C-alpha cells in the first residue's frame, strides 16, 4: 500500500470520527429539543384543561365532585385527553382515545399519589404515547388528575428523517474529505515521486547525470531534493574520476606490456642452447604477459563502454566462437577433458571479441577449478530468441555466498 493511500485513509478515518461525534451531538441536541418542546406543549395543555374543571361539594355528605366540561373541545386527532379521580378510576375521556384507556405506569401512579405533575412514555398496542399527568387538588386535598397524551410516531418519524439527513450529509462530507485528502497527499508527495523517478532512471541507465527538480518551498521535501542532488554530484564526480583513472591506466600499461612481449620474443630468438627450466620460465612469462595484455585491453574496453562509446555489433556464430576458445585452451588441459556436446548452430547479434572473452573466462575458470582427469562439459542450444550456453564441471563449485556476485566486475 502506497504512502499516499495510507495518508488518505488516515485522513478519512479521522474525518469520519469527527463527523460521527458531530452527528451524535447534533442528533442528541435536536432530538432533546423536540422532546422538550413536546413535553412543554403537553404540560401547557394539561394546565389549561385543569383550569376549566370545577370541583363542587355534594350534600348532605359533604363529598367533593368534579364538574367536567366537554373534553372534545380540548382534544384533537393527535391530542388525547383523559380525566381520572384520586384513586385512578376513569371519569371521562375524549373521543380521540376511542376505546383506549390511558393506563398508569409506576411513575404516573407514584406521581398521582404524591400530587406531583409527571411526564412518562407509555407503550400501547397502537404505538408509543407521551403522557403528561396534571394532579387536581382542592384545599390541599387530591381530587383527581388530568392526563394529556400525544402519539410519538410523528416525533419518531422526525428524528428518523433527521438521522437520515445527517448520515447523508456525513457521507457526502466523507467522500469530499477522502478526495481532498488524496489530492493533498498526492500534492505533498509529488516531489518525493520525482526523487523516486529520478533514482529509478539513474539506476536503469547507470549514469548519475540526472537531477531532481527542487521545489521552491523550503520544507523537508526541498531539503531532501537538495541533499539527493548533492549526493548525485559527488557520485558523478567520483564515477568520472574512476573512469578517467581506468582509461589512463589501461592506456599507459599497454606500452610497457608491448615492450615486455618484444623482449620475450627477442630472448626466444636469441642464440644459444637453453635448458628446459629456462624454456619453461620463458613460457610462463609469455603466458602471464599475454594474460596481462588481455586484462588491460578489457579494462580499456570497459572504460570506453562506460564513457558511452558505441560497441560494434553484428551477427556472430556462437558455436564457432566456442570451438575456437576450446582450441585455444587445449595446451592448458593437463589431463582434463574439455567435452563439447550438443553444440547447436546458433547465431547471435553482438560483439565477437567481447563474446569470445566471456566464453574464455567461463571455460578458463572451469578448467582452473577442475581436478586432474576431471571433465568440463559445454552445451549450446537455442531457446526461442535466446542462446543458452551451459558450462558444467566436476570441480568444487561456487559457494552460495559468492553466487550473487559472480557477474560483478573484478569479483
């Protein structure tokens, strides 16, 4: 997962938490206000209705009697009215209640006994009701109570619509925040992407000549770009110095090596009989000078290739090169067997001298690490558009620690 994606996810997650908290606060505040408005409306209706009730004494037993007005004039389709006596018995109710009787739950019953007003929520088969109980007293004596109620379905519906609206707004804001976070992350990481692209281009080309564009803002990204460019400057200077040294050293070594080869040739042509030991020393010297000459030519060729000088290429018969190198290595077998099997006729496109050097190095290394009377096998075949050259020996092999480095220069 990329850094820009992780930053976007973090930014979106933080925004989601903030929106969730804000939504909860707004929803609870608005729902609470709606609930308080409904309770205040019920309390006002209950107090207004209780003011119209008349309490009279009934003779000859001096009992109290409620004189009830028409409750339907106070009630409505969504306002339910009921009057009870001090014991909770039904005295009258509005037609909007139908056959329903508002029961007294534990809270309302306690409020009736205490003579205190109380709100409560009743769950009836037809739905939930919000009820307000208004006690009726005369000279400190409880004579009854008025119950005013409204269905909670409209309030529940309003709260549900509020919640849906808040969720819809949250989703829109969350998508906008994710888009903004992605844009900001991409914008902030664009200079780092430029550094990465430049580094990849340098790694692919092997030439530290490219430079990272430095942003105008003096921030951490700008400091990274400037540091990276300074590193590339030093790397390029070191690489140029190394190439110049290799090229100069290779060029300067060619003259003394040529002189050595001429002197050895003169010694061979010189008169006088030579002992076998002297002839063997001359052969060894001639072989080592020849090897040094090849190394110097290889260094010079590498320096020219690193400097960007083009290498001549053309069709090369790879099987012919393999046989020629085998003939050249014949004097160095010393009891070993160099076996060519399955040498297919394969033609490749490349530089014949460089390919011959590669084959020579492979076979020479195989012979060097193969014991006397050992065998070195060489196979050549074509696989699609590729030519596959396999050199197998029965020597000590290459240690696992060395395998990753076998194609590094001078390892």
